[in-house]
């Protein structure tokens, strides 16, 4: 009974670790710190990593999040939109060394099993250097990988 006070502390620490991991996996660049501060505290990066939106669509998303309580002034919103449009815009590539399952599934069309195999393989081995490295992943369809190679970055 005395240890019940520790549950909220443990949950908060777990969220902090997850947010830290999400932040590390995001591409570096102007606006990243603001995205981490304004977006990742409420939801993980996987929510927006799987989206490939135009700049106008990112503006709509950011405005919606601010309406829901996200803390970002106009200058910060501009930086957030620029960062998201650059890294997760319509023509943005998937970073195969940091992409979560949802991004691999939604953007590249991998199955759940394939995306899990990619994540497990990269966690157990060195990072991928090129698309051909993905051919070493057990259970991953080689034709699918080759067909999507132009959508990948390493």
C-alpha cells in the first residue's frame, strides 16, 4: 500500500524515457527542439512521422494542436511547420535507421510483421547503410524493398 505513490512517478519516468527516445530518433535541424518541447510531451513522434503532409496541411495540424492546448507561440508554430514539412512532407524519405513501425507500415507499405522484423534487426545489428542491407532482414519481401528504395534514406 505504501508503494502506491510510486506508480505515478514510474509512469512519468517511463514517458520521459519514451519522449527522450522519440527525440533522439527525429532528424536534426532547425525546429527540432521546439517540436520535441511542443509535440512529444503529449504524444509520441510516431503520430506525425507516419504522416506525409503538405506545408498547408501541417499548418492545419499545428493549429488544431494549439487549439487543443499545445503551447507554441506564432514564431514557434512557424518553426514547427517548417521542420515537419521538411522532414515529413509529401516527398520526404523514411529514415530506415529510426523509423517506428507505424511509419514503415503507412509510408512504405510494409506489413506489421515486416516492420517488426526491420526494427528488431536494426536493434540487434548495426544501422543500415543502404537499401541492400535490408535484404538481410528475415521475412522482408525483397521485391517490396527494391520497389520502395527511392523512398528510403539511411
